[in-house]
C-alpha cells in the first residue's frame, strides 16, 4: 500500500523533478529519486505504484509549485485593460516560469516521454490542458483584450521563447527577449486592443 505522508510525497516529487530536468526521463528511477531526496533506499517505491505513476504526478507537482498565486491573479485584474497590460503580464509569466527552470524542463521531458506511453500522454494532456483552460477562462473573465485563440497563440509562442531562454540562453539577449514578448503581444492582440484571429481577418 502506498504511503500517504503529504510532506514526504512532495519532497520526493521535488526530487523527481530535479532528476527529470537534469537526467531526462530515462534517468528517472526510484533509486535516483531516493538519492536526490536523501532518503533511505526504497522510500520512493513506497509512495508510487510504478514509474509511470511517478512521472504523471511530477506534472501535478510542477503546477502545484507554480501555483495560482491569489495576489498575482488579483494584480492581473487591476489597472487598465489594454495591450500594454497584457504585455506586462506576459513578461511576469515568462520570468516566473524561467525562475523555476527545472519545472519547465521536467514538463518538456514528460511531453517527450508521453510519446511512447499512452497512459502518461493522457495524464499529461489532461493536466497541461487544464492549465491552458484556466488561463483562457481567467483572461476572458479579466476583461483584457484578446480572445481564446489569442491566449493559445501567446501560450505557444511564449513556451518556445522560455525554452530558448533556458536551453540556449545566449541565442537572444535579455533585451531581445523582452522586445520579442512585446512584439508577440502586439501582433497577436493588436495595438488597438482586439485579438486578431483567422476569423477576424476573413
């Protein structure tokens, strides 16, 4: 029977995230997690039924650590509802995720591992999809400019920018990255504050 100590489980998942980010999915073993968490051998296997269960719960833990900070969410609803405000929030989002590099890289490794594991793919799709839907709903409820498609386009564009920032930090300077975020928002949302989708252009 799996153990249920929440603090120990969280510590093991944090260790697993570190292993995923540094060693990739192939390097994620119960032994590696035990060593990274500095716990007795066999501890991780007492908390997770198998390796796939450990992988799937890593995704949950990443989003738990990124969290839906009530203060940050409230700030998103403050101030003007214009393109400049969207750009400011996107800069904050990029910085927040980049400040947790192992979490972002672990999610990337989980995506790759999910290519060959249907059950893991279902779990990762469900968790990442839930986060994307939350962001769409939050954006639409906030009254900020841009529709659901705009949010999805920003999600796709910013994810790759964050990846380059972490994997190839010298590809763009900090100033170039900041300018790219501003330009991405301007092109997706539009200087007038309205999201520009395919339907809008038709």
